[in-house]
C-alpha cells in the first residue's frame, strides 16, 4: 500500500504481468509496422514509460517523438480548448502510431487524432498501455491495448495522481475508504 497526496493505493497489476502484456502488444505492432518505418508519437507526460518499454522491444527501423496536449480556457467560450503542441516532424505520408498511457473517455486521444489528421499522414493508429472499456464509448478504434482496467483511478508506470506515482512499478489502484 502507498499513500500519495492523502489517497491510498494498492497494487493491482504486477510489473511482470504488465511486461508480458507489453510483449504481446509489441509483437502485434512489429507484425503490422515492421516494413512501414512508422513514427511513434508519445503523448506526454504519462506515455514516457509505455513508449520506452514498447520501443525497446521493436527491432525494426522506426522513429519516436513526443507531443503534449495543452488545455487552456478561451476568453469567451466556457469549455476548455485543447491544443496539440510540440510536433516538429512533418507527418505527411507517414504511418503514425499515437502512444497513450491510458484511454478513459477518449477525449484526449480524439483531439490528438483530429489534429494529426489535418497534417495528412498515411495512417494513424493508437496504442495505449491501459484502456477503460466501461468508460470509452467513442467510434475511434484503439488499435493496440496492453491491458484493460475497470473504471477506477490507477497510478504507476507513468500514470500519476497530481504529479506523484509515475515511478511506481506495475499499476496501483485507488483504495476507496
Ligand atoms: P481521457 O481524455 O481518455 O478521458 O483521459 C485521458 C487522460 O486522463 C490520460 O492520459 C490520463 O492523463 C488521465 N486519466 C484518465 N484516467 C486515469 C486514471 O485512472 N489514472 C490516471 N493517473 N490518469 C488518468
């Protein structure tokens, strides 16, 4: 059990189980992208762990870069506007694989994909370390998922609770008192 900002978390997925799940995803990615020289695009901050774990399992030519989704509140509109920042590469004609830590409602990944589509890549796929299938109801397919989790808050392996917990091995779930 660990405590982060007064919330308690307990181990949920062990590091070995998570490793094995990433092995399987990597094998599927390799089978599909081995000849395509893909560009992996990690969505910071949470995806750094999955990005590194995936990349070290891929032996074919590929590139990796990172983007960030910045939220800001417009002066007139009430909702927050999301913007993709940090993309240096031209992705026109490239096979892009977006790397996420977790897909929950899918709003974040939807914004990323819509922003990338405007830049005319050859294809866009999504790979996520975790998916909450009970929450995710969008039409956009999540092509590669290492593990599915129920709808509770998790940390570890890149995922944080207000900045803490990214360094925890495996996945921890919140303990509701
Ligand atoms: P979505 O836009 O799919 O609802 O949420 C995506 C983002 O919300 C993730 O990239 C992550 O930063 C955060 N998020 C959603 N669910 C969780 C969770 O269970 N734990 C943590 N640590 N972050 C989450």
